[in-house]
C-alpha cells in the first residue's frame, strides 16, 4: 500500500499548505523510503538548500526513516533532532497494518537544549562551513517544547483524520457491495439514497478548524486549542465511524453542539446558540446527518453574513402525536424570490438546488426518503430578519 492509495496528491498539498501557513513549520509527506513527496510547504531556506543536493536529500531520508521506526515502536509521534540539528515531528500513516508513508513537520529550534533526543548522525558542522547555509541557519526560529508538542498533537489529529477517512471509504465500499446483495430492492434503494446524502464534513470546515487551532497554539492559548481539537475529534468519530443509516436525536444534537462550540471559539460573540430537546424525544430515530447541514447553512449563509453575527436555536419538541424540529436564526434571511424557488424545487424534487442551499435539499430528501408522507418540511424567511426551518414528523 502506498500513500497515494490513502490520500490524493491534491489533498496532501492542501493539508501541507494549510498547516504550514497556520503554524510556520515546514511540512511535507514522505514515502516509505523516507523521501519527500514533492517540494514540501514553507521549508526554511536552509532546508531547501540542503535538499537541493543529492547528499542532503539522502541525509533527510535517513533521518525520516529512523524517526518513523521510533514512532512505530513507541506508538506515538516522534519528536527528534534531525541530522541538521533541527526539531522535526514524524507521524507514520498506517492502514490495515501496513505502513504507507508519513507526514513530517518541523525545521525549528527548541528553546531548551537537550530537551529532545539526537540519535542521528550530525552533519551540522559540514553544512555550516558554507557561508550561505550558515546565514540561513541563523534565521531559523526557536520555539518552546510546549509549542512544539502542541503542534505535534494537532498534526497527529490531522493524520488520524486522514486514516479514518480512508477507513470510512473502504468500509463504505464494502457496505455498498453488501447492499447490492439484499433481496428487497426498495429497501436497498432507500439505503443507497441515504448513503449518498450523508457523511458530509466539508474540507473547507476541516481546514478552518486546523488553522484556528494552530493560531491558538502560536498564541500559546493551549487550553482553548485543546478544547477545539477535542470537539473536532468527537465530530470526526461521529461522521467517519458511524455507518448506521439512523441515529437518535440526542446523537445528532451532540454532533451539532460540538460544531457550534467550535464556531463559537472561532468567531466569539458573533455566534450565540441554544439547543433544546424534550427528554422523551432523545431516543427518537432520525436519518444520520439530517439536521447538521441546516445548522451549517444558518451559520455560513445567515449569521456570519451580518457584521454583529446573531443567534441560532435548535429545538426538538413533542406535539400531539408527532415531533416538531426547528432550526432558527436571526441572520440575513433569504430573498423572497429565492425562497419561492427553493420551495418550488423541493416540491418538484429537483436536484439542481443552488449551491448556497444544497444543505436544505439534502436534509429534505433524506427525511422524505425515511418518513415519506409522515414528514412535512416548511421554510420561513424574511430579508434581514432570519430564517426558520420547521420539520414535522407524525
């Protein structure tokens, strides 16, 4: 198994660029032999110059391989002093018991000398005999062990996401093959439709979380960064490991609360939220990921479009013999003509919904597939006053 089987080159580059920009570290993926895949992101001038030579590239590859072996033995990120005297972090990527490559970040000094092991042959004196390299070396930044280890934790979370995403894709393929063998064609079609509409954590949101947490680390806001990463890890477990077509309202609301908690950390007082659910409804089953896109729509296209932000509320209440679920915000609202078109498209079951409102379509379709005529879906909105989506299930 190779790294390209787990993550595309394009996604590798996006992760490298995003993480390097947010932390200031040099970042690159490496193959099973320790060689860099591509030129990496945000490399120091010193490391760029070294890697331009055959000897330098070989030294880096040897250091990478040794560090990966240490990480594989200890089952945790390897933080070490490389052959050039710089701190690096090595995270191996292992799928189905096979080592496929790694991601490495670093190219910094540690403020506490001797804090990290230097088990590699040092080439520092040789490199520094070159006047240009010596000047480059002096410009490399110095960080505390706490800053370095916080970055290592963030990088490990990203690596876990990559592996979980790969595992999910593999499981999904097996799951779809299994579905095709089922005798009930109608049930098979329904499950296939649900699977196409769910599991939607956008790369845009992922990179925003990574960037925000990394900035907090750089500002030494470790507690804040840890809380954000813990919430993010919970979201990943829910969205990537849950292969069930249905979940309880309580599970879906827990995911939504983690999402809103992260957005609250990112945007501060611009985002306020309330979540309420009648106790007797917490075990009520709904399609997986059927409410979160509505919440994301409210944040991205409603509240954040206002300078002062706003408030979003999610309520689940029992009414007569049914359930009423409401997602409301006081954002910028939807233009009357656009709202009319959305309602019309939903009634006619069109798929060509405008991009800004694809979440509404997905939620509607998922619920309609599951509850059919027992479900009613209403959208109310006024320009500059906000939007309310009300779901009634009998």
